[in-house]
C-alpha cells in the first residue's frame, strides 16, 4: 500500500457509499479517505519504535484493535473493519492488499479544536466531557497487578532528544543545550517518582484509557454527549497509564489554545465524579505529564515535517516547544 494507490481509491470512488465530498487526509501513520457519509482509515506500512504497521497481518490486527477499543467511547461512530483489494475498499473480489477501519462521518464544525479556535467551547461542554471520561476511566481501571515500568517512561520522553537538529532547523537555538540538560534531569525525576507511581497504581488510579486525549480527537455535537474517538490501539503501554497522564493531555491541549480557564473548569467537574488527586505530590506529577504530552505533540509535528515541510506545521511545532519549555521550567528549573 502506498500514497498513489490510496489517492487512486479516493479519486475513483472505490469505497462503500456515495462518492460525494471526497477528500484525503494524511498523517505520519495513516491515510483517511473522507466522504460526506463515511471515513475510511488505512494504516501506513511503516514502523517506528512506538508502533509496527510493517506487515499486512499487523495492520489487520491493529485495525481490529482500533475498532473494538474505540467502540468503548464512540460506538455510534465506528462501523467495522473492511478488506482492501485492487477493486476498492470493502470489495470482495481480488487479493486482500490491506484493511481499513470504516467510520460514520461526523460534522467537522463540532470538532473541539475548531470550536476552541472560534471560542465556542463552553463550561457546559467541559462538564459533559468530564462526566463521560470519569465514568469511562472508573470502568476501565487497571488491576494492581499491572506493573509500572519507569524505564519505559524514561524512554518515551527521551525520544525527543533525537530531534535536536530538527529543532535547530526551526530556529530554536536553545534547544540543544536544554535537551542535553533534560537528558539527565528527566530520568532523575522519574526515578524519584517510582514510590508515588506505585502507590497510585495500587490505589486504582491507573486506567486502560484513551491515550491520545486531545481536542482534535473530540467532537462536541449540540444537545448530545461528547464523542471521543481515535484512541491509541497500536501500543498498550501508551494507553494503560495513570489517569493523571490521560487528563494532562487534554489540559495541556487546552493550555496550548490559551484556555487555561477551561482546563481548570474541566478538572473541577471531573473531581466531582472521581477524586483523582490524592496528595500534594500529584500536582508535581501532573506538571510532568503535561510536559510529556507537549513532548508527544511536538514529536508528532516534527515527524510530519520530516515527511513533508509545511509552514503551519512548523509554527505548531514551535508553539509546542514553547509550552514544553514552560512546563520544564516549572518542573526542574530550566
């Protein structure tokens, strides 16, 4: 499967449903064919240290995982997994070349990131989202038998240290020196947090959650419950996490859009449903998780820039870098 083939599927209308309003979205790990009625998501045959879509069997497995896991929060959106042949998506004739997740198309005007830009997100939206997520998280708590692996956390953050040249190219002259300093500071911080993390795991504050909880993965339709979609299916380690880690992603994203007020409102409503903060130390850990989540979004932007230069994406990467610097200054003092 390659870009040309997927473009051909979209251009020729080789998929279920009417070929109206057809467009194609591309990320560093997937292609999404959009129509007025449906969305069809195909995984790129690629491999990173955090995922492996390199074989047909892997892509089939993770398409099925994506469908089943996302039905937990968005059952009205996810339809099923379809084979892809030379005849098209969902065709029964020909050899299976790939697989696609089929979804109902949502109304993009209610995508939360767009609503944030337009100033349309309200406290009522935050209350509904907090209630939905608190219920979901309590339903999917991990057993105390789950093992916390601090080395994995260290590795996840350290991925960014391989992007020094990318950040330098974005005119971030202090990046190299700061990343060098953080290479020592972050492992030390995580090691110091091991007893605290073990305590939270033992007390039921780890969940099999969403793992990618930011505003672009949320719809806020009027007079309906929020729809939270596109959870992480490709790596359980990135989804089976402390609930503080999960919530930090959304709060970091709200702060990215300059809406610290909505982040505070969301946390207040969430706390009414589930008291997820136990100790003062939780606040420090929450700041670390926000830094880690800014790190994640920064890496996604930088990976996208490696595949295709884009001025808007470059500005986004710079903004995430600035946010990460702010969190790290609060956390480690530089």
